[in-house]
């Protein structure tokens, strides 16, 4: 699978998305900011990555948080996973939020998120009068237990 990447003007120095290990499912994305952004506890910000992508038809890119930022600093992404549809050609941006207790500084070139490529299926939709009965039925939140 080939992903074509266009760098946004002014961010040519920002690295291309990169797998950081042989077994990595996601490619790291980098902050394309002109000056440091201070993300205070409880605050959110839309952060540019400086790239636009062309993904093959039948695939999507999911934008996900980086586990190290979440575990160490309480930094995660809203709208996660974010979906980049195969026909979207705009710049990829991520909505970061600070759920930690201290200010977090986002600097140009910081690794801020990861992008995972997935094959998608387009579902057919059929309206019916009744659904097949299952043992779970309409049991929702917590209905299958905790332990």
C-alpha cells in the first residue's frame, strides 16, 4: 500500500510519518507549529501536522494518541480515533487535550500522534422490522459484567 504525502508550504522541515519500530502498527505524526504551544490542564488545541495524504480507495487512516504521552503527561486526543477518509485531501490536524496536572509544551517537530492505515468495508444498509435474537439481547453498558 502506497501513501502519497504532500508537505504543507512552510513545513518542509517536518519529518514524514514514520514507523518507529519493525512491529509498529502506527506511524508517528509530528507537530507543525510555528512557535511553542502551551497546553494547560483541561485545555485543548488543534495542532497541525504539516501534511496532506492521498490514501488508496478502500483504505482509511486512523489518527490515534501516543501511549507514552498519555501515560507520562496525561496528553491524549479528542475524537479518537480520528478518521482520514481516502478521498480527503486537506491537512491532517489533531485535537490534543491535556488531562494531566501540569502545562504541556508542544514544540515544532514533536511526535504528537500516530497514524494507522486500515482496510475498510462499505456496508449495505437494509431496514428491517425485527432483528435476530441473541443471548445478550439489548443489554448495554456493563451488561456482560466487570470480572
